[in-house]
């Protein structure tokens, strides 16, 4: 890819883009897509905001408990919806137990009836990824605002349908990017905004999933691209959103390669097993396989999945070496941004540790940031993605001067400390202005998935894919202003 022939998204010049983001961050731009939410539910009205949740699996529990407990003075849970009657029953019993709340439940086919009968202000979407768009579009058509888990959706067609429905209805569509709220990641944004390394020109970003959490994506619905978009969309939506937001920039062009070489039938044999098998529960080689997952040993996994299989045949413990898996475990991507920045990114799903390393190369120096995460698998009852303090660093390298480490902003809880801060932003009726503009809507949600969708296509064709070919004329998200591309740069000191 050529760094010198940069076509700007929406036909903007680089100077105009920086000016636009500055206006947006000051809240002065009109004609962007944020529409008013349900009118009556606010701190001043005293009315609680009404929420319904569709998809009551593992991730929904964070939102469910936030509404039932932490934010109960401002929020009310009015409905649960899912394909699986067993998980619906669990959610209803849980609400009774922890909050004495009688929350009605609805099967997926009755989603419209749920909205009509229970009149939510907001529908929270936490289904599997490929089903997000159906509910986002329908909820907005029925007059609700939406909060959706990442990824916004899994392909460009569904993405265009969401953008179109949002434009037609004017409803608010929030994409809950918890990673932005993780204090060390916000700190990186703060440093980049401060201009400490000048203007960023290129980024090297490597994300590692270990053989616990990484392997887990190969056990269930994520292991098929039709459900998840593969790890390029399902997982990397977080990472590409972080880069877009860190840089206040959007992707223009993407090239990628990808392969699966670890989670394969051949690797099962190389690891000394006779063969791959269907699932862990019935595996004849469970004693020899250290990838074996015993659902009955974790109360939460047993209750949520094993005990509910009878309703829909959703097996949470399928063999990670199955031949029908069609997602990659090794991915390399090159991205060119509208500001001229270039990104080299990799994602590896069978690593020795979990976390990432990123380096920003600027006109006045370099920032290196590493974050190491604790071992976990989704829904096993442990804190997901909690950072290891000793493995989390931010180091500044000025030109021709000694490098130094900065103290890390404290982060506690799920996903690098991001989950709790995200929830405040979602559910508190009044919150202070956020100079980092961490709240994200459908525009940021779309740009975060389009890099991965383009990467999936590039893996097949071997060619660069232009983002504008997937979704034309996508408006720029609201990002804070960054150091100018035209301001003077200090001459580095003599060595
Ligand atoms: N932001 C984060 O850090 C984070 C972490 C985990 C999961 N997630 C996201 O949360 C969502 C849910 O993930 P999960 O781990 O809870 O998965 P899960 O499999 O535990 O739960 C998904 C639920 O959706 C239901 N469902 C599936 N298809 C449906 C449909 N068409 N209609 C209605 N219900 C349907 C399933 O029955 C299940 O109850 C995913 O989009 C995932 O990407 C985000």
C-alpha cells in the first residue's frame, strides 16, 4: 500500500478532517446521526428508563445485573427475549431472586409482541453476532433506541441495513465499546491527544489470545464465519475500534492474509490424540486432551449451557480440532487510514500469553504500550479480561533522549477495567462531559467492523479492499481532535 497516495473518506482533506473532528467533539456539528432518545425518561422527569434484553447468554448478565441492581434507581428491566426457553427461565428466576422483579420472557419469534406489550425505551442486543442486525433494525423500526454489543454486525450488507434503518428512524444506536473505557487505554488516548509524540504516522499492533481464551472461540458459534464474521470481525472489532478512536481516524484500504494451522484435525493428531471428536462431553480421549472443557465443573457454564442444550442443541464444548471450523487462528492485516496513518496488525489465537503490544510512531517520538490479561474463558465465573498489573506498561521514547515509563491509570474489573465505567456511561441519567468521546454510535460501530470485513475479503482475493466499496459515504464518527498534521515539529536535539 502506498503511503503517498491517500484518498480521504468523504472526500475530505486531512486538514478538513481534523477540523471536523474538533467541531464534532465540541458538539457544534449538526446533521450527524444522534437522535433524541425516549423523551420522558431522564433524571429530571423521575421516570425510570425501560430496557428489554434480547439474547440472554453470558454477556447479557452484565447488563441485566446493572439494571436490576446498580442502576435500579434510574432503570427498569421490562422484558427478556431469546431463542432458548431454558435460558429465558433462568433469567426470569434470577431477576426474581436478586431484585424481586417479575420480568416477562418472550421467545425470539415474539420479539415484536415483547416490544408492543412492554414498551421498552431501549432494546439491549446481546445475541450471537450475526443476529444483531435483525434486532437492531426491528427495534428502531418499532420506535426504540438500541444498545448493542460489539460487533455491530458481521457483513457489509447487514451493516448497510442498520445504517439505513437508523437514518430513516432517527433512533439512537449505541455500540458498547467497553475497551475504550479501560483506564490504561483511555490514558493512551490522553497521551496521543496531548501531542507528547507529535503526530502519529504509523502503528504496529499485535493482539495475542492464549490457548484458554483463544481456544474457546473454536468451541461454539464463533467458529463459523456465518455466525461471527470470524475473529477478524468478532474479536478484532474491539482492536480496530481502539485504533480508529486512538488516532481519531477511519480506515480507507485493507490488505490481509489469514490461515488456520493450530485448531485443526491434523494438530489433534500431532498432539498425540487419535483424532478430533464431536464434543468434550462425549470425547473418548478427554483424559489425554488438555483442551478438554468440562461444562459440569463450572456452575455458571453448566447452568447456562449444559442444562439448556435440550431446547436448541447449542453445544458449548465442541472439539476445537473439528474439520468444520472455518475461521482463522493466524491473521495479518495492513490498513491505510484517511489521515495517512498506516497500521500493521496481527491476531494470533494460540499464544503463550493473553494481551497485546502496540507502538505508535510519531513525529516527535514513540509510545509503546503492553497489556497482559488474566487467564479465563467466557462465562466461567471469573472476571473476563482483567489486566495483570505487572504486565501492563506505557513507555515513552522521545527522539534522542532517555525513554521513561509513566504510571498506569488504575483499572479494576472486567475487560481492563472498562466494563464498570462503560455501564456508568450507559445507565447514569446525567454524566460529565467526556473529553475522550468514548460513547460510540453506529458510525464508529460500522468503521470498527469494516476493517475486518474487508480483511476477510482480502484473504480470499489477495487484493486490497477499499472500505468505501463496502459502505459508500459512511459519515465520520465523533472523535476528539488530535495534534495537527501541519503544525511545526521540534528539531530533535543533537545526539
Ligand atoms: N464486549 C465484550 O467484551 C463482549 C464479551 C463477550 C461477548 N460479547 C458479545 O456479546 C454477545 C453475546 O455473547 P455471549 O458470549 O453472551 O454468547 P452466548 O452464546 O452466551 O449468548 C448468546 C445468546 O443469544 C441467544 N441467541 C442466539 N441467536 C439468537 C436469535 N436469533 N434470537 C434471539 N436470541 C438468540 C442464544 O440462545 C444465547 O442465549 C455477542 O455479540 C458477543 O460478541 C461482548
